[in-house]
């Protein structure tokens, strides 16, 4: 009776070892239409800035004035204290928190995620928000209740809030927890937008533009960093981050 041979037949090639699928889907893959959605959001923000720049009174200034008039609290209100807390979170801590996240990621060998977080959370603010503030040069609402710099458009604090929660969703949370994080992120961004108008630091349209610019730039960068993040996800699955 012929014996079966363990030697593969001539010309037969052994299948290459399969790369294990990411166990926690971290970092997350961008959606299929990330570029189109990101570009649309960013263009929406730029359109608001263009409307502010081309005329003395943009078409939405009436809405901005009405919204600002409805923010009729006082400096002693509890809401003012909460809004001031958000002002601190979007100000100095708005820089410290992304840098802290970058440091933690790099400590665990996730330097690719750290590079994405640094680019989306810090570099995009410097390269996008600051030039827009200089180009549009929109005056702030009269008599703001907190210390502000020149240039009301777009809201840098809202931009920072959006990029922080967006980067955390992509890099930190697995799919099931990510769904709840998106809900918290939306509430946090809306609260940040409300705090800026409550403190008379920015117009409502400035906060909308900041949110659009933050989400749009993150979507585009997410797509741009997708190859690096996919490599990291495979290394996370294989427990070989340091290789």
C-alpha cells in the first residue's frame, strides 16, 4: 500500500502565513468616503469665512446677533463658571491634553498613532486655524467676558475640542465603546460651542466653522494616515509593536 508523503508536490508553494486581523480594531479604519466628507466639511468652514470676508455684514449676521442677544446671563451665573471651565479646557489644556495623548501612545510603542494625533491635534491648528484668523480678521462680539486674542473666526477652541475627541475615538476606543464615545464627543463639542457664545467670546457662526474645520481636517488626515495606522493595527494584533 503506497505511503502518503508529507513532502509537497513539485511546483506547489506553501501559503504565506496570514497576518492576524486586529483584535480590537485599533486604530480604526477610516470610512470609505472619508476624503469626500472631509473635503465637504472643510469647504463649508471656508465658505463661512469667505462670506464674512467679502462683505461688511454676512448674510448670517442677523442670526449671530440674535443668538448673542439671547446669551443674557451675568458673570456671576453658574453657567458662566461652567463656561469658564470650558474656556480653560479649550485654552491651555487644549494643548496639553493632545500632547499627553501623544506621549502615552509613544510610550506603548504606538508612534504611528502618536504622529497622527500630533498632526491632527496640534499641527492642523497651527497650519489652518491661525492663518484663517489672520486672513478673515473678524472682530469679536463686544465686551467678551474672558481674555481673547484678535480674530474671532474660526473658533480655535471648538476646533481643538473636535480634533481631541476625534483623535481619541480613532486611536483609543474599540468599536463598542466608540459608539458611546461619539455621543459624549458630540455633547462635549456642543457644550464648547455654547460656552464660547455664552462668554461673548465668539459669534455662533465662528463656532460652527471651527467644528466643521476640525472634523473636516481630521477626516482628511485620517485617510492620509490610513496606511500607517493599518500597519500599527496589524502589529497590535501580532503583539509586535516594537518591531
